[in-house]
C-alpha cells in the first residue's frame, strides 16, 4: 500500500475534498519582484508586534525567501465560541510576512498544516505581493481540543475561529484583507464569509463543492457519464469490473497482505474486501480529479497482471488511507462530511451484479461507531442561499474536468461583484492562471480591485 502523503479519503464530495498536502491554489504566476525589508528596530520588528497580541504565541521563525519572514504561531481559541469560558485550545497558524502596508490573505486550508511549507504562498498572495496567514482547521493536526467534544466541530465554530484571527491581526495588518482556499479549504472560505461577511474585502474560492441536498447525487452520476471520451470511460469501467469480478479474491488478498506488511489494521472499514469495493467505487471520482483525464492512456487493460492492477489502483487511491491509522488521523474530515458537508454515493450501474456491501459509501464506514453522526440537512442550503442572495466580492474558480463542478456554487440575483469562472481542461488543482486569457484578466482585476492594489501582476 502506498503511504498517503496526507489525507486521501476526504475526496468524497462533499467528499471531493482536496487534501492539504497539495498547496491549495498554488500559483503558476511568477512572484512579484521582492524588495528589501526595512531595517528592524525593537519597536517595529514584526515578531515582537505579533507576540504582543493577546492570545498569540510565536512558536518559531521559519526559513523564508528574501524580502519575507515566516513564522509558526499558536493562537488561543475557545472550544465553544458561544460559551468561551468552557475550555480553550491553541490553533496553529503559519504567517508569511511581507510588509504591514501590503494586503493580507487569509488562507483557509480546511485540514491540518502538517504538509504545508510554512513559507508557501497561495495564488492570491503572489498576485498581490501580500502577506498570508494560513489557518489549521479546528480539530485537525495540533489544533485539537482535549478532551475532544465532537459537537463543537461545525462550520459556524470554524468561521468564528477565522473571525477572531482576523480581528486579532487587523491592528497590525491594516491594509485590505482577502480570503482564499481550495476544495474543502474553499468551502471554509465561503462559510466564514457567510457568518462574517465584512471581515475581508473579497474572496477567491477554488474547486469548492456545494452539496445542498445530500440525498441526491445524480449530478455527479451524470457528470461521470459524460466526462472525457467514451473510450476512456469504457477503459475505467472494464478495469473496475475486473477488480470486483474475476480478480476480486486476488485483489482483496493483496490489500490484506500489504496492510499487514505495513502494520496497518482495517477494523473501521471492516475488511480488505470492503476496502477494495469502496476504493473501486470511488475510482472514477479520483481519476478525473487528479489530472482531468490526462492519464487515460495509462489505465491498465483488464488482462494486465494482478500486480499491475493493484499498483495502479494504489497509485490512484492511496489505499493505506483507508486503514485505521489514517482514518483516525483524519477523523475530523469524515465527521464533518457526515454531519454537515455531505458526501457522494455513486449509483455505479456499470458495476451491477458485482457489489456485495450495500451502504459502503456512507460516512459511517469511516467513523467509529462510538462517535455519533447526526446529519444536519439545513446547513448547506443556508450557505447556498446566502451566496445567491447576499454574496458579494466572490470569485469561484473551477476546473472544466473536475467532478467538483457537478454541484458548484452559483451566483444569484442578490449577488454583487460575484463571479464563477471555468478553467478549460483543468482538473481539481486549478488556478486563475489556467483561465482563458479574458477570464484570467477579469478575475485578476477583480482581486486587485478588492485589495486596493493598482499595479498589474507579473505572469
């Protein structure tokens, strides 16, 4: 089993959620020319000013490019913003400092920060030559209250985390604030705007699913029936049927041996056979998300050897991510999917007669029985209504071949200065730079208008 770089399974739509291992919206644009930082004094040194903020702790300074400084921070947050006296935890942050007179970008990753370079900058940060504060989502990584009260992991509590961070840092960074995030991080960006619409001057949201009705996944089914070429879809179906048909016993045995060889257990998902069926069901989603079908010529034929089939499936699905260790490590993702965000349950008619485990795509497959899952069907429709009726200064960017756009955010009559743009041929990892030239220029102009920056960016 290939060891996951990071969380792999939260790609389930809402589960079409990109792991934080891939830097959200990493810019293909060239960074603006860096200028020397002004001389430091005890009164102006940014480390001193940040450390003086109530509740903020500077953990360490990290390496950074010339003209920038990078810090790991910890900010004290209430476990429950409605009752701040009932416990607290430290939330991990990465600060990339350029200058206090440059715009600040609030980067919501949606997961932990374990796999993010502390000095990395999202695309809007690069385009604005600005500062950036990256936030580890509550209950992820080191930002986990002890003991863990799962009822305090919801979109409103996380939005309130982001609000407090903005309020804490605005006395230092007084220029315009922009927020951004990709996939699950993009969803967190929208949720923060829903509950605190005036914290930032604008938001750039990449590849964010908008699952307003968790009972209806026909949009994803239709998307997967039409994406790419008939030959590519047929090749995927053929290899799926081989893995769950004639080669099933061999494949499940290989899953079990590889897990045992790495000391991984499969108690939560239930068995190697259940893991295999779940991974094969989700295969089309992950395949199209990764590179938008650019690897169609690498799909193995059903006649390929079992070793080749297993290696390819593991490459696509990172099977170790279904083990107890990784499911527990990323349990907060599955809890959110199973209580508010929603997930996709594919119909998979192409696998008729081969499926043995009804309900295997349910979030209960990923979350131990001891953690209650009670879905809140009103949470996502409320967000969608706000975007269409009140959302302003919003830019949504989707990849043309990304299944996320099967259920996208849409603007409405009440939206103001809000835009949805599609990057031709792009997959889940998309960017403003991948838009068609006219859309790219308009999107960049909107971002810079919101941030109050007039000089053109370098591409």
